[in-house]
C-alpha cells in the first residue's frame, strides 16, 4: 500500500477520486475510544480536507455535536473516499490520515466557496463550525493499475 506525505504527491487517479466523489467517510474515536465512521461532504483546499457542520436537522447545535466533541478530545482521524463497483477490477480508495481541527466559519471564504462549488446546498453558507483534516499521511489502493 503506497503512501505519500502530501495530497500533491498522490497519483493522478487518486487525486481524481478525491475530486469526483461527493461523499467521504470520516473515521474517529468516540468518548469511549470506540471507532466511529460518519459520512461527510468535503472539499480539498490548500492541502487539507474540509467538511462543514451544516444545517440539516440535528438534535444539538454544531459546537455540541458528538463528532465535534470527539475531535476536540481526540483529533487523530481519517477521511476515506472510495469507488465501489460490481466489477472488482474497478475498486479503488484513498485515505487521508492526520489530525482534525475545529475551525470557526468566520473568515473561511475560500473553504466555503470550495464547498459551495461541490454542493449546491452550501450556496447558503452552513452554520459551522468547519472541520479541517490536515493529512500527515495519505494511502491509496486500486485493484488494477490504469496508466
């Protein structure tokens, strides 16, 4: 399983996977150190993967959400983006491993613009906060090399 230090050093097909897939899976640890995986929307901006706490119905406000609490305590996390197909020769995934920081939405226009470009629902800015995963390591795999 190859690894790269930065997103810029990913193979082209892996970068394309990150840019084309609308949903990633954020892996983190909960309050009891149990692994959790949550589907998230995301955009890659300046070497980091960004996700927003949006306005979909939630039981508590953004800063009080379990994932925000968990990441404040245990910032080690991972974002996995994959391509699945019934034709297993087309399988592929990319994983960004690093720390996630909770960032206030104010002053993050570049990130908000990138999210809005990918997701029409974000044309009305989400309430936030934002989650910024800074990958210290990137790993990838695909079943069949294609150039």
